[in-house]
C-alpha cells in the first residue's frame, strides 16, 4: 500500500498500534510517527481517545507543516470465527456521497438548520466520530486476533490428538510384533524339546 501511495505522489506517515505492527516496522527499518502497545488484547476507550487526538492534531497541522493531509485506518475486521479480513477505511478528509436522482426517486430530502452553525457542529462531532471509528477498529482487531488464536490452538490440539493416535498405534504394533516373536520362540523351543 505504501508503494501505491508513493506512486500517487503521497508520502505515508505510519501511526502503529500493537506489538506485532511495531515489530514488523522495526524489523524492516520503517520509521513511524507514533506507537501504542500494551492495550490491544482488551482495548480501552482512553487509548482510542489518545490515538484519535494524535491523528486529529496531525491532520489539523496539514502536510506542509509536518502533519498529514489524509487519514486512512488499516485494521483486521472480524467477520466470523473462521474469517478475518483486512480493512482499509479513509477517515479524513470526509467524503460526501451525493444521492443519484435515479436512486433517490421522488423522495425529497429535508433541509436541516443547524444551531449553532454547521461548522461548529462538525467541529464538535468530528473528534467523537474519529474516536468511535478508532475504538471500533481496536475492538474488531482484538476480536479477530482472539478468533485467530482460538483457531490456531484448536488446530494445534487436533494435530496433537492425531499424533497421539498415530504413536499409540505404532507402539501397539511394535508391542504386538514383540509378543508374536516371543510366542514363536517359545513354541519353537517347545517343539525342539519334544522332538529330542
């Protein structure tokens, strides 16, 4: 993804959450602007507040002043116990989706009057929106990690059970072969004594 952004003339700045992400970037020698670790198994809302405050501060400074021009959130989305999918969500700048005339039909959308003005309302709601999206991503990633861990542990348990069954059969076959050998030796010795 970083290569795609660079091809578009954008320089990515990374804000990392979790030991795995930090380890991945450190191993490859990729610098990050900020890191948060130690709260990923059971994410707390104050971590999401801290992350969103840092992101909004960087966005408000802008790319020219050492901040960022766009915020994209990349995380694992929990789909089911068997499936987790990577998600890539653009948080800022907000995209305005216009309703198509064919989709809207004859529905007339109401005009809203904001008290105070729309800009003040947006300035009040935007930090809460970003916090909730970041917290949702933290929760989704935590659930995806737990599901992947459970899946891996079940797979390991199943493999261990299969190994136990295989080795028990091998032991029983070896023991049966040894018993058969001993019986053959006893019968052979008894036949030798009877014929002499």
